[in-house]
């Protein structure tokens, strides 16, 4: 509570500073909050915007129902990102409840924190393995005898907590941005949390950046396609472009589940999963994905390399990624509800603006300016976007598109786009490219900020789809006699393994 009070006090001071700054230089600023309120009061929500929103929310609801059906323990993953680092958390794969937490370093027989008291004596008298990984598997097997299937994972609360304290105040604004592009706010924010902990400058070992964990080379491609300057380390910029990409993938698959998985494991891997799921009896894309995903997980357990041609580099984390995102939507909502939220205003700069000038005109500290603009070093370049807690007219045109209702032209294109109802094979066919190019053109012709982002990211996605061999690889995978024979062998071996697991031991006569 003390920490939360400190955070709230800091936010209060920040808003007070911003208010005093507005009062001091009111001759060159205008109250864009009032402008926003008047615009929202006078402009009705466009019917197409409402239809698009309702459509993608229905899509998300169907996805959530499939996650519950196939991965009922998905809510366990919120605990992983809540508990500080240095522990191993175990939860039920049946209902997601947290069962026990062990210290990574320490005595598991005496230092365990049992969340289910009825299990507290389960390890009494046991001799546990010394090394961590075998010990984890051993304890999992013991727990499964008592409660059924379990999930376990190292905790990662420290990955999220510091950035939540610094950037949690922006979740409402970022969520509104995600929704403008056809992505439910909780899905977009949950993915951003998993990938970056809301840290715009977070880099992976491979050099991937921020909310989407896109490589620098990918951001550079977007920069070449965009009509404006993109500063990739700003989270508010990331939110727009990540949302646009996710809605393109969700439209491709007609579901956010394989879309999230492609974001993590690649389109060719997800394509194989869907093909396998179809052969296993999946009627729709969600069933095909989860059946194919489980098949890949099972084959890795049976023989890691023997069936590799069936799943390639689709690994354990790939299989868990979508359920981890859905499992953390409640955590994201909790952060937003318990953290005082702040507005973000965006200005399109006509000239380079040094950080010193920003500080003088706003009376904000350097740290506060950088909170809104993690990309900022010495200056914001011309034609880039500067983000602040208030609008400063002299810094450039107001491009805070998420503070106003979507234009009728943009809403109409988005509504048409998210409703595209074609299979993945058709997307892989180059003959479908003109359809996508048509949407790219329509988005650009809306002359809106979000239309420009959608056009830019769609151009990137089109190039990504047709510049590689994914279509040819998946076409061969679907028709290969060798792959079909390997698939049939794998199905038979998995069935035999499952039978062996449930069969009682044979009497020996001794």
C-alpha cells in the first residue's frame, strides 16, 4: 500500500506540474482536453466503427472459449508474472489455480509456500533431486498424482513490476490505440507485457525491440514504408504498429490465437500446426490450431528429432504463447484499474526539437519527458512524433488520433478488412495480393494517422508474405507423401503411448 501511495503521489505531482506549465504559457497552448470533450460530445460513434469493434470482440470471445476448452489452466500464467523472480510456481492445468511456490535456491521440503493447504504434507519423507530441472519434473509428477495435470514455470514478476510503476499510467491510452486498430485492449496490452514488461527500449538477446519484439531490421523496413519518421523505441508508436500487425494476422487466420502464435513462432510453423490439426479432425481454425499444437508437443516428448519434419522449430514456448497472453489479460486489467491513468498527446514535429526546449516550455523534468519518449536522446527529429502529457501547439500538429472518434472513411475500411473471410491457403497464394494491395490503398486514402499506419504495416506484411517461400513450403507440406507417412506413423505412436499411460500394470504372478 505504501508503494502504491507513493506512485499515486508521484502521478499527482506530475499532473500538477503539467497544469502549472499550461497556465504559465497559455498564450501558445490551447486546452485540447476541452476540444476533445466537445468533439466526442458532438460526434456520434460511426456505425462502421461500432460494427468493427463488435466483430473483433466476438472473435476474441470465441478465442477465449477455445482457450478455456483446450487449455483450461491458462489463468496460471498471471501468477508467473506477479510473483517476484527467484521462485518456481506450480499451478493446476485443470483450472489454473496456484498450488505451491518453491524458492529456486533453498530447501523445497521446508521453504515451500503452499497455496493449497491440503497439499502441504505431500512431500513429507520424500528425497528430492538435487539439480533444479530434475527436481521440478519430480515434484510435478508427485503433484499430478494428487491433483491431476500441472503447469510449472520460473516466476518473472521482476520483469514487469518496475516498468508497471513507471509506465502503468499509460495503459488506458495504449489500450485505446489497440482498439482503434481492431485489437481488444486486453489482448494487445497482455502481449506487450509478456514481450517487454511495457518497456519500450527492452531488447532481446537477438536485438528485438519493445512491445512486438521486432528486430531492428523490421523496424527499418517499416521506416522506409512510412510517410512519417518512426522512432521505434517509443511505446506509443509501438502500440500503433504492433496493433496494426496483430489485426492483420488475426484477419488472416480469423482468430487471435494462431495470430499470436505466428507473431512468436513464425507463419510457416503455424501453417504446419494448422495442417496437422486439420488432419486430426479440427473443423475450424481454433480447433485445428489447438489439436495441431498439442500434437507437436506430444511428438517432442515421444521423440524429439524423429518427427521434427512435422513441427520443425515450433517449440514448447510457441505452444504456450497464446494461452500466456490470454492468461494475463486479468493482470493487465488489474494494473490499469489500480494505477492512476494519464493522458498522452502526440505532436507531429515540423522541425527538430531539442530536449532542453521541451523541458523549458513544459516545465517538465528530463525524466518525465523521457517517460513519454523513451526514444528521445538529444532531440526529436523533424516529421517524427513527440509525446507529452499535454498538447503544445508550437511543437507541431496535434496527431492524437485516439482522443477522437474514428473517421467514417477509416472505420469503413477497417470494418471491411477485419471481416475478410478467406482461408490461409488463399492468403498464401500470390493471386490474393491485389486484394491486400487494394486495402493498403484504401487505408492510405483515408488521410488519417491510423490509416497511414495500417497502410504501412499492411505493405510490410504483404512483402513479408510473398517475398519468402512460405506458400511453397506449406503447399509441399500439405501434399508430400513422405510427410503423410511420417504423420501416420506419429499418430500411431502417440496413440500407443497414450494407451500405455492409462493401462494398468500386468500381473507378474510373483
